[in-house]
C-alpha cells in the first residue's frame, strides 16, 4: 500500500481515538462519581501481552481500542528511519526493512514483541551493548494525551516527555507512532562462540568486548551451569565473506533444538574453546523465540505440563501446595532432554506467543512456581550479584546481556548511569562502569519456597548493588520503596503536564504485585 494512503488511514484512526478520548474527558467532569471517572485502559487485540503481570487493574474500566494501529507507515531511506505504529511486531518490522537492506539497530528477540511494547517496556537485546535499549534507538514518538491532544516528542522537542515516556507502561498517554533508527543489514550474521569453564570469566569477557573499539555487532552470553558458560559474538556479514565450510543453524525445522540447547551442545562437545557458524538475519534475531528462551522446555516434564493444564488453566483441581514441593523441585528443576520427535510434537505450543497465552491463562499457578525476572546490574557490581545467584536461586540456563548505559533523563531506565556531577570518578572508572549486565533468570528456583520471597530477596540485593529490575515482571516493592528507587517528583510532573493523573492508570498500579 502506498505511503500516502497509509498515512491517510493512520490519520483517520487517530482522529477517531482523539474523539473517544475527548468524550471520556468530558464525561469525567459530568459524572465524577460514576465509572466514567475511572482510569482508562488501553486495549490491544493483535498480540498477547509479553509481560508476566496480571491485568486485573483493567477490570471495570473504559477501554481505548488501539489494536488496529499495526502498520509500518514508511521506511524512509533518506533519513534511515522506519515510521511504525505501536502494534507492529518485531517480525513485521524487519519484514518491512530488510528488503531495503536496512534493519532496526535493536530488535528484541521475540517475534511478537511490538514496537509500543518495546518502547514502554524498554526492551533490550544483543545489540544493546552498542545502542542501549529499543527506545534509545527511537528519534521521535507521537502519543495521545488524556484530553485527546496529539503530542510529538523528540530529544529536542519536549525532551522530558520523550525520555519519560519510555518505561512508563502507558501511564502518560497512548502511543500511536514511533520513528525508529535503521542501520545497514548486510546479508547474514556470522557467530563466534567462546566457551568458559567459569561464569565470572564469561561476565568479564562480555564487559571487555562490549567496551572495545572493535566490539561486535551483537553480544550476549549463556551460563549453562556453575562450570560452563558461553559468550556469543555476532557480526553482520556478506555471504561471500563467510567461508563455505562454516556451518549454518536455524530453528525453522520442525524438530529443531531450542537455541540454548544448540549452544549447550556446542559447549559440551567442543575441546577448542570456540566455535563459528552462520545464521540468517531472521533466524538470529528470533533465535530465542522457540521455547521463549528455555521456559518452553519445562513442559517436556509431562507431570508439570499436566499440572499447568489441569490446575492452572482449567482449574479442574486445586494444588495441595502453593508452589512446588521439595520433591517436585528436585524432579522439575533441571530441564529434561528431548528427542526430535518430542520437539516436533510439541512445536505448536512451544513458540513464545503460545507460551505467553498459556502463562496468562494460568497466571497464579505460574507465578507461585516460576521465576521470570531480568536484573540490570552495573558492570563493576555484576560479579557480586553473580556470586549470589549461582546458588540462590540457582536457575540454569541464565542469560547474560551487556547493555550500554544512558545518561538521558529516563525515569524508569534500568540502565541509567549515575549523575557524573554528583559522583566524581576517574575516567578509567567511568569507562569501566559504562555498561550494565542484565541477568535473565527464567525458570524454577533450586529449592522449595515462595517465589515471591525469593524475588523479594533479590530486589533488596540489587538495590544495595545500585541495580534495577526490568518492570515487565512481578515486582514486590511497596509503593514507598518503589519511589525511593525512581523519581516520583519527575514522574508526577509529567503526569500533570499530560493530564494523566486520574485518567490513565498510575505506573504503580500496573507494575507492582501488591
């Protein structure tokens, strides 16, 4: 469809949304004590939510239906930006840009994550050591305020709102458009795996490579167990520059291994300490989508799958214990091996989109048994955090992701650098602390106990280390604790500026499990 026509459709739909918001706004003053004065929630139908939190705060609220905002309006070759609506998935985004030889600088690793979700949730991935989070690669945002006004914000035009909108989870307004930075894509991704017998060595290598002048285009790591970790470097390459002897990998075959299993097989069967291979752009970007990293592999424990369905989804019976017992932890903690036949049979339910649907149909059951958390820790404190979590909660595999810190005034950024005016440091120390390590803990803790308490303990630990968690997951801070971590004054000022107070849900209503 022509760009001009797409812009016309977009403008028409925005006008309809503006009219709805203006109606809601007027009703608030006419019927202060009715449901009209309740906060407005955003409704999205095209994809399931990739947060792990409940949406119970939306019950009884009027809904603003934004589900039709799912188009890439334009790929601007001159400015090298993609202009996209918030419901565009990452898969659709690269399908629109790759034909032009361009790719977004940061592509979250799950196909169904949307542009809007990546911005308000501050998504990061293996190019984040170069570019920061997805929102750091955006040059402009457009959103609707409570009274229906359309605001365009950039780093120079209303910069407080531009930076404050990221990570706000829709509590400042309804995102309707984003401009996303594009870079040359080349033809494939050339990968190099470096194997370490010690996880701390892997963390050190990730920090070193993330700050290097010749840093790779992509960089992440996986801790497979206490004595085995892998650093994964990727570089955009032309097919002609890659030796024909280098193997190719894809998760597209029906009986394909999950990507982490492929990495584990490389690490356990390799005596050289390194390995090389090639992946297509699409295969590399979404390598973790099959199995949602490795959460999907737990369903190969058939008794666990039965409990998920019978107790969690269908509610046909009630579990005797709110969580896994010690014997169940011993049975389910380690992910089972699977053969190709099992992988093919379970393929329809092991992609991330369907796994997320299952999660939201069994939120209480999953919440009390699985930990799904990301903790962003300053580079110089990463070793201290690693030392603790290797044993408690002892979840393997564990994802390692270096992220370039930001000094921009992002209220909820997990990768926000300290104010250099307040903390005088040597240049070498500032360089050392320029990056964070995100630790992804996705699985079953290695001992029986309330997952809430285990999570709460880690929340206190990261505060002491100067780290922050990513807020898509369950958070057990009190409101007072939350606003000790984030600037309430800055957030409140933005809520007042956009008329959001009392109209859109406050962020604490969205992200805190209290």
